[in-house]
C-alpha cells in the first residue's frame, strides 16, 4: 500500500547548516498491516511518518502510495491525502468548530458527502467513541482523551485507506491512554492499515504485525514483535529496549 | 474665565468651519483610508505569505520602509510623487488619500500577518492532512481563528488613523486640523482653538472606541 524507496530528508537548521534526519529509508507497508515505529527521541520517527503523507517534503527518494509516487512534484497531493488519515500527538482539533463540524467539514467541503450524509456519518462515528452527547459542544469543553477521540473520528470520516498515528497517547494523562489505545485496537480489528509511532511498548508488542526500530535516521531493525522485543539482533535495539522496558 | 468665554465665542461663530471643513472631512478621509488600507493590507499580507518569492521580497521591503520612516515624510513624498506618476490630473486630497492608505495598508498587513501566525501551526497541518488545499484550510480553519486576534487590533488601527489624518493639514486638504489653522488664522486665539480641536479628536476617538467595543462584544457572544 505504501512503499518507501531510499527516502532521505535533510532539515536546514536556523544557522544555515543541513541536518540529515532520514538517511535512506526503504520500507513497504502492506494493506491491512499494522506497523509500529519505536526508537529513541530524535531518531527520525515523526519525520518518517510525516514524509508518508508529504507533510514533510522528502529531500530525495520515493513514496509510492497505491501505485503513485506522491513525492513527485507534479502530483496533486491533496487528492491522495484524502485516503491517508493522520492523528497527532497534540490532537489539533479545530477549536472554532463544534465537535460535529470538526468531522463534517472536510467530507462536505471536498464533495465526498452531502451535508446530511456527513451529519449521519459523524453521529455514527461519535456514537462509536462515546462522544454522541458532545456533538454540538466546542472542543474546549472536552478532555484530552475526548479531543484525541474526536481527532481520530475526524480522520475516519474521510474513509481513509491507511491511518498514521504520531504518538497518539503521549500528550494524555495516564488514565486516558487506555481509552485511546482501545479505539486504535478496534480500528485494527476492523482491518484498518495503521502506521503508529509510539512509546507504549506493551501496546506495540500486542497489536503490531511488524515493529520498526528507528535510530539515527535509518530503520535499524525490523521484524515481528517477537523478533524485535524478545530477540533483538541490533545492539542499539537491545540498548533502547533495556532502557524503556525496565 | 476669559478662556472659556473665548471658546464659546469661537464655537458660535465658526462651528461650521470645524464641522464641515473639519469633522466631516476627517471622517471621510478616515473611512476611505481604513477601507483602502484594509483591502490593500489584506492583499499585501496574502502576497507576503504566498510562494512567489519576488513579490514577497518587494512587499516585505515596502512594509519595512513604510514602518521605518515618519508618516509626514511619506505624505510629502506622495504629495509630490502621485501627480507626477499618474497620467491624469489628481487633486491634492487624492494624493494624500493614497499616501494615508498605503501607510495604513502596511500596518494592517502586519496586523493580519500576526493574526494568522497566532494560529497554531498544527491547525494548518491538520487541515492539509484531511486533504484540504492550502486555500481551503486558510479560509475555513486559519482565518476564522485569526479573526479573533485581528479585529481588536484592526479597531486600534482605525482609531490611530483618525488621529493620523491630522498630518494631512500640512497640505491644507481640509480636515479637523485644517479647520484649526483657518480659525486660528482669523482669531489669533491659538490656545482656545487647540483646545477645541483636541476635544473634537478626543470625542471622535471615544465614540469609535465605544462602537468597536460593542462590535467586539457582539462577536464574542456569537461564539
Ligand atoms: N522542522 C524541523 N527543522 C529542523 N530540524 C527538525 C525539524 N523537525 C525535526 N527536526 C530534527 O530532526 C530530528 C528527528 O526528529 P523527529 O521528530 O523525526 O524525531 P522523533 O524520532 O520523532 O523523536 P521523538 O521521539 O522525540 O518525537 C531531530 O533532531 C529534530 O531536532
Ligand atoms: Mg516524534
């Protein structure tokens, strides 16, 4: 579904120098697969994820999504992004719209649904995540966990083929982490293709088909959760896991 | 007490000068300036956040120059330059309006820009991730949130302009300060005349402040 070929990303820093953050990443994510990305801070996990939907423009390399190289300059990226949902650490819900409007805005504006259809869909989605009674509130009335639930269903309303999560629980109070992870598990059970950057090792172990360990701008190790967590081959993976697991 | 008697006397004789040469022209000048300034200011702001590099540079330089030089000096430049560069004959009033409008447009463009920048960058990203174009995200997500910061600042700019139009008196195009020059020229009562025009400006801006306050409250209630 998503194939990444020799993906490189340099950031120009404020002092003018160039920082190589992705140093040639190759990866293929298949339809229905659940891939989690783990690794130390600054290793390039977010940058990798954000390159998948061109939120960061790759310096070089290809990102092939459903057969099209979306890193190509001539492509209408907006069209392809409709098929890729993204959930951020900081929720990024729209504070000036009601909960329901947050969900209906894009499908209606992009002509995917009529207003009635979008309304109906929004209510279904809100019911599914227990926010039905908040439909007409503004997001400032919601807790962090509720905001993140809203952000997830907002992305789902576009009927994406893949969902990208960048540390969806890192900004949450501990007691709300579980509810968000449960919603993601539900999605996975429904067969959604997911790429999830996370620091929740237990969760990664439980839900992943494959785990990517990212460090210093490359995928240093990749394999099933058993392989990566129980039998890591790369010394850097071992070191990282020994720090986060105990 | 003679002072107040003089003021009453001046007002009873020359109120028409203050009102017609003065207040009405100041209001016209301000309204034209604010309108043109807001429209031009929006265009400048859009140009500055666009992807067209040369346009960006030119507008950034223009804003820097206008903000970095005295307004009176700018009005002199426009007063002499506008009639020279335009192929048809223009009034002095017109040249001054152009000068005031461009000056205010530059300040207003900064108001718009900082309003847009006050919106968290994550909002743009969230919009784009849903498949909205940059323009759709601006219209539906960024600008509605930026308005809250922009409107009060724009109101302040309006009040500033009312006071700034007094500089136009240098060119005798007629506004409150011009009416002061006229009446003082006849009566030689400098201090009394100054008091009157000060009161006029004060009342004008006070009314404006109140009106803008009401408007802002309305907008908040609509939230
Ligand atoms: N917009 C940017 N401009 C410059 N440097 C950046 C930018 N975004 C990220 N970086 C740098 O790129 C490197 C990788 O960042 P990235 O956010 O991808 O790491 P990460 O693995 O997601 O880390 P974390 O676990 O802390 O989220 C870091 O050194 C970061 O400082
Ligand atoms: Mg990150």
